[in-house]
């Protein structure tokens, strides 16, 4: 063994101790390196960056929607292996050939629904439960339907664990809607049917809004209003969603 090594180690220890002492002295020119932020702080910062860069910069202005997007912990609605990208500007797989929509689309659709605190809302396509959690921050009643049973059960447990116990969730065919809970002030569909399901129009109250993607490969995000004179439809933007799963149209 090299006999000089212990001496070098002692010198290194003395220098390291002196450096720590200097850093701890008031008025020292050296900077104390702060402790790394907690995971919770890091996730909060990631949400703030997401809202600022992906959502506000692209035109979403509803203050209540922005607050909800800052609050709801999106990473907890993403499978663990994809959490590193939870706040990135992209959809992510959640299993069973389904995805969680990119943050901008979630915010855009939430704003397009023109929600008020006392509204009753129906969501078709619970998925991981993220959009339902955002809605629960915005309105008094949320009903959500998921046709893929494992996803629906996982989402129900996740939402309960996070304190969203007022969200009513069922496993079923979204093409049929939730007739016994209708009428709704707004309905959102988070997968793309190839046509507008008639049952969803029927379950809107007068003045209600239906926001959904429609189409097969080429899809458009629509906002449909039910008025006293009939239905008014707007094309909002081109989108790409997974196909809506259901069998009601084949009855």
C-alpha cells in the first residue's frame, strides 16, 4: 500500500472541512448550494411550466381551467414507466390501447365547454381519470363512463385515493350516454366516434354544449350547442384521438 495515501486523505479531509466552514460563514463570497427540491415541488414546477409554455402560450385563457391544470397532479394519472413525460406536450399510453390526451387538448376542450361552477357534466371515456379530475375542479357534478372495465376500475380507485369522491363513474357504452342522470349542461367525449351519437344530443339541456372529436383518420373537434331552434355545430380544430369503442350504434 502506498504510505503517502493516508496523509493525502487527511489533507483532503481538512480542505473539505475548511470549504464547508467557509460556506457556512455569514458574508462569505461562496454560495451555499441549496438542497434539491422535493419531488412534490418538482412536480408543481413542472405543472407550472406546462401551463405557461404549452397552454397559455397557445391561447387558452380561462382562469379556472388554468388553475385546475396547475393543481391536478397529472403524473399520478400516467403509468409509472411514462411518468418522466407526464408534463410533456404529448399524449401518453395508459394501457388497453388507450391514451391520456396531451395537456393542451385537455385544457382546450375544458375551456370550449364554457363551464360554470354549478354545471352538471358528463364525460364519455374516463381513461385514467385525468380529465374527470380537471372537470371536478370546475363544476359541481361529474358523471363519467368508461367501456374498458379494467381502466374504469383503476380510474375509480385513483380518483377516490386523490379525494375526488363526488365523481360518479360507471362501466358502460358511452354511445348511450347516462340517460337517468340527464339532462347535462355539458358533455365531453375523449375518444373519436365516426358520427355524433344521437343519445348525447338528446341528453343535453337547452343551451348545453357537446365537445367531441368526430371522424376516422381525419378528425375534427366539434362543439355542438342544443338551442330552442335546434342544434348549432362549430368546427374548432383538427385533432387525432383513439377511436371510440361502443356497440350501441349497431343495435
